[in-house]
């Protein structure tokens, strides 16, 4: 099997608003796939549907061969929410060790995840006393530990300094090299070039599902930011 | 349910509590202060003090643990940790029992300190055993936790959550037989009090106060309150949805 995620005709409504309009896409195994689009385009909703916490109106999602959100997937999928979801009244290490224990990993695995996100020095600090960027890294540590088969990361690099961002992207590629599938959302186009595949989404519909170079070629520009703009205009005109 | 995950969840909740020494201090000191107040209010009426202090020992953990749990669970919902937990192998019962056990332990400490003070310093006099009083206090606390877990599902904000306290706790306290004995109430009030769990908790305490040995009524009351705990936990589990809109 080559695809990790298969989304078929997915329709999601939040309140009275339709957020995803019959979206279909596949995400290959062992790749880093970028989910890009402006805020409010439906990125988070699609990710929530893939990890199985979103009520969907219709359509199907298969993740690693199982229906999204089914029990066997819960030990194989790591999920990073957009807002840091760790306990502010625990230290970084206590948070990491708690989430590690839910997956059955030991304390050493938790400590390694903390080091991987560059928080080793702050591991005994309460999350409430961390900066915003550190807090989202603490949250990231709890998602990446134990090398899950699928990592769904909602804007993991927002507010991080460039050196650290670079390191995080290297780690995502390392994990993918070991066979993990990584889905990363971002609204920063300069990160799109770091992905092996791109899903461009706007107003709940897919406008591109391709490699970065193919997207550049189709739009006729090397600048992904400009490419995205041209694809949108082409779609609006059509 | 998994004992590893349940254990880790209990430890996690207790660690959160340990990082908040002011809350711990208030959990322990406030009941003691209020007992002191009642002691001096009924300085020359030891029988009245015995009656009120005994009921306070049982009702206090219920009210406090209801509030603490509603807020704790609401925080899990609003900070996104609940959504995250539900994508992990954690089962709903691991989380609910985790809160029940962790706050039950906290209530055991609270009730022991309050009972110790009442019995040794203020000469509280009950025919039955102190341990039964503490046992009933802990069961009441777990009832408070279970109802708190359930009610938190109906609050969107902390402001709403704290206002469930007067809705859930005050009618039970008014009708539990502390102010007016239940037999003397109007029939419809007595009928309401018959379906409120705290009425049975207070009756159990009064049984310990009046009888040297545990009575059949006492065990029945404890069974009723424990049954209510189970029902509230099942209802709370029904409010925990993995998928939300």
C-alpha cells in the first residue's frame, strides 16, 4: 500500500457553514506533505477529520488502511493542535512523560522528544512560564515522541526562530525517511518548498495536489507564493 | 480501560494539584476554619454543634470537589487537552476514573484533617466510628467529582461552570434534612429530597452519629450514594465525544 491517507468526497459543516466542499485527495506514505492555504480555508478542519475528532457530514477517510479515528489508529497517529494543548500547570517533562505513558513509552523516550524540540534546558520549567514559541514546542514534543506512523501537525513552526525551524523541518524529513507519513499545515509559503508534496486549499476546495516543482511548472513561476496566487486566479476565472 | 493509563492519569492530576500549593492549603484550611466558626457559634450547645459539624464533615468535600472538578474538566475542554487525549489510546473511563480517584484521594486528606480537628479539638461526639464518617465524606467527594464531570459538559465558560454549584449543590443541602427534618417537609418537598443523593449521605452520617454499630440503613444509604456515583459517571462518559462539530 502506498497511500497513508485517502480522503474521498469529504464534506464538513461547522454550524451552518460548509467548510469542506467534497474534498478528495490521497497522501502517500513516507512523505512530508504540506497543507497550505490562507487562514479559514479549512486546513484545521481537514486535519481534525483525519485524526477523527471532527464530525463529518459525508464522505470517507481511510488512514493507514483503517477508518479515520478508529481505535487501532490511536497508538499510531500523533496530532499537534494549532493552539498548544499541554497542561500549563505541569512542567515540560511531566507533560511529555504523561503523554508518553499513554502510548506506553518510557521516560527516556519522553526526554528524547523534549531534546528533539530543543527544550532540554527548560524541561523542569512549568509550561505556564514558557514563551509562546516554547509552549508550542512542548506541545510538539508530546506529538512526535515514539516515532508515530502518521504525524498530523497543525502549524508546528509558527513563531519559532529560523534556526530552530530549519532543525524541525530536518527532523520531519528524518522521520519521513524512516517511513513515517507527515502532514504539516502552514500558511507560510516559504515552507512549501520544503515539502515533497503540496495540497493547496482555498475556501474548502483543493486547488492543487502535486509536488512543489509541478505546482511551479503549472503556474509558470518559480515563486511558490506567486504560483499559489496564479492558481487561485485561474480557478476564479474558470 | 487500561490500568497503566489510569495510573498515569491519576499521577498527572495529582501532580497538577501539587503544583498549586495555594489550592491545597485552601482545601485543607477552609473546612477547618468553618468548623472552628461553628464551634464557637454553638459554644454552649454541644448537641447542636455535634449535629451540624457531622453533616458539615460530609457535605464539604461534596461541594468543593464538585467545583474543583467542574473547572478542571472545563479547562481540559477549552485548552484542547481533551481533544488531544481523545486521539491517544486513552479511554474515556481512564480519564473519568482518573479524576474520581485523584480527587477522591485529595478529599480523603481533607476529610481526615477536618475530622481530626472536629473530634480531638472540638470534642465532636458520635456514637459510631470516625472512620465511617471519613468513608462517607470520601464517597460524597467522589459523588461531587462525578457530578462535576457531568455538569462541565453544559458549561462553555468558567463563569457558567461555577454557577452550576448553586444549581446542583444548594437545593440538595437545603433539602437534605439539615435545616428541616425530611419527615416534617411538605410531601412534594420530601419527594424531591428522596431522589437527591445528598439526602442519603446525610442520613448515613446521622446513622453514624446515633448508633454505635453500623446499621442496615447506613449500608443502604452508602449503597444508594455509590449507585448515584456510577450513574453520574455513566452520564459523564456519554457527554465525552471523540468527535465534535
